[in-house]
C-alpha cells in the first residue's frame, strides 16, 4: 500500500476532530439530561 502515509496523516487530523465532536455530543447530552430531569 503506497497511501499509508496519507492515511496516517488523515488519521492524525481526524482524531482530534472526532474527539472534540464526541466531547461536545457528550456535554450536550449531559445538559439535556439535566434539563429533562429538572422538569419532571
């Protein structure tokens, strides 16, 4: 495979983006859950 270097770079670029996205989704879900439990 000649494109292993490109794949590695792509992985290095995508990893922090995926981490930030999952962290944001986790925080939003936690806030929504808190809001939902406050109402009931």
